């Protein structure tokens, strides 16, 4: 026996399963109906982003459903983007791409694998950077930090760590955003502006009910008189 603390080296295999699998969608309302309303997977996170970059990136929304075990399935919806390629060809939305398809769209389908901390993320970064498939991007998002590359098949792969937990307020915000999205997605020319406008209306419509619920929560327990 020794009093000295034994330093246990970290395991070589440090990944912790799926963080999220992500796909593009041209049918956000159908996607929400299928995953949220039919399968009843809760909406747990959404990110609205205005376009950027040299690709003339369209505005988009990226939304996540909880599939259990802290894993998520996620979708990208790009406002104003029409489907690429021959939509009568066999395969899914992604398999029908043509040569003009911008990179942001092809990258939107990917698998993200979870690691617990920065040390493990950087370990995988080192393994990739020492290989034929170096890291192409390292990005700090709102709640996660990720590295990305493409595997030998051209599939995009992400390794990610959580920066902080998603808060209940963010879950609530995602739920309202997705309600607003399905309200506008099947209307004429869906856009980020229309989404935000509808979201603001829903917040006003629901504010009174939230206030009532909060007051109910804060109210003292009724005292039972014998
Ligand atoms: Fe991702």
C-alpha cells in the first residue's frame, strides 16, 4: 500500500455515444409532426441563425428532438432553399444532390459523437490532425464545442463536448420557436422574419397563461383548518 495517489491514465476509447445525428429537411412542418406529434419526441433545442459566409448562406433554423439517453436527432431547415437534384430519383433528400449543391448543405447531414470534456475533444483533434483526415473546423457553438472532418467516404463527422447544460428556459424557447415554424412553414415564402414575427405573437398569446401558472407555483400552500 502507498499513500501516493495513483495516476490512472485515461482510456484510449473516450467517446460516449451519439450526441446528435443531423439531417437537412425541406419539409419542417412534416418533420415536426412526425417526430414531435407522432413519436412524441420532445423538442429540446433550436438555433435560429441569419445567413453568413461566402456561400451566400441562407437564414436557417437548426432544431433538435430528444431521442432518449441524452441523444438527439436534429434537422436544418434553410429558408427559401429549393430541393437540389432530381427529386424523382431514388434515395432521400441528401442522396439526390447535384453538382451545384453548396458545401453547407452537404455538411448539414452528419453524425456527432459525444465526449465528456475539452481534454478528450483535443485528444481526438490530435488523432485526426496526425492523420490523412485533419480537423476541418473547430467551432464553439452556444452550448457545445465541436470538431469536424469528412471520413474517407465523404461523410461529415463531428465530435462534440457540452459547454454547459441546456436550461429549461431554452427548452421552452425551442418549443415556441418550433410552434411558430410549423405555423409559417406551409405558408407563402417562409422566412426568418416571418418566423420571428409569429414567435412574438405566440409569446404575447401565451404570456398570461404563464404568468398565472407562475403565480400558482409561488402561492403558499393552503392551510387545512381542522
Ligand atoms: Fe452537429
